C-alpha cells in the first residue's frame, strides 16, 4: 500500500527532507538532557530556561533526584514518541545529518560574523570557564530557539498573518503561496523576533553591556537562525545555535 503524508516523507529519509514534528523534537533530546544534567551541578542557568527551577523544586533540591527526574523526562518522551510518532522513524543517520548541518551553518555564521564585527563578542560567560560555556551553549541552543523561533516567531507569525491577512498555512509550506501582504508581515515579524532575541542577551546575571554593534550583529544571527528554523526545522536551528555558541564560548580563537 502506498504511503502518504508524513509517513511517506519520514520513511524516505532523504537528506533534503525536513523532519516531521516528532522527529524534529527527538533530534534535540540529547542537547536538552545534556544541558539539564550539567546545569544543576554548575549552578548556572539560561535566561529563557523555565524548566530547571520547577524540576529542582520537585526534587526538593536533591541533585540525584533531579537527575533522575530529568532522565525520566527523556524516557517519557521516548515512550510517547514510540506510540504517537509512528511512521516518523528516528534513524541514527538523521542525528548525524542534523549535527553536520549544524556545523556547516555555524561555520557560515561564524565566517559571516567576521565581516560584521572585528571581534566575536563572547560576553561574561566565557570568563566562567569552558565547562560553563559548554553547558550554557546547549541551554541557549535549546531554550532560545524554543522561545524565539518556535513560540515568538513561529506561532506569532501564524497568529499575526491570520489576524491581519486572514490566511492560514505553515511556514514555507511546499505548494502554498501566501499573499504579498502575508509575506511582508512574516518578514517584519521575523525582524521583531530577531531584535527580541538580541535584546535578551543584555539582561540577567550574565547579561552583556549594551552596544549597538553587538546588538545589530546578534539580530542578524537571529534572522539567520529564523531562516534555518523555517526551512530546515527546529532541530537544525537548535544544533546550529548550540554549536555556534560552543565555538564562541569554549573553543580558543
């Protein structure tokens, strides 16, 4: 029997295929788990992380219990994926593909940054050491992409287009041609979301001193990550963001 819809796309496993929603989320699970295991021992936290504090409260401050709960979340997701995400095979080569895409996109972003700023601005986190930089990079990759690409841009753009242009469709959906008005709204909202993404780096305990140059630079990075999210999916944006931050915060340059 011929396969249709998501099942057909998922079963082909072609490199050009954008992962289905469940596969997309599953591909980010290693980053999510590694961040949450590391963050509790280093006592640092990404500004957009709204999960660690409730988990610690649930564990009553016990780190062993916290790690157990975190592992339980991973197991629960794997169980849900097994039953609900049927037809969306999570192949090991897909992890490799997304990781390699992340490396490529991170390299292009890092290379392009050299044309915008003389020195990559690492901020205060790098002063905390490479391990903190690694964990915070993973947290930024997952939570900032969830907050600014999926929620603020993704859902926000759909809502804005529906309210103003009265159109409903997925972002960059094949075969769907949004109106010029809808496309304009999406691009404007992408800039707003990228500006919010840039601005969050100047608040909180690890916030950087505000500079127009670094704000503009981070806004362009936000737009690049938005493009990756819209065309390649959430996982690709998460891995790109995390690997880019590792390059800036951990690796010597």
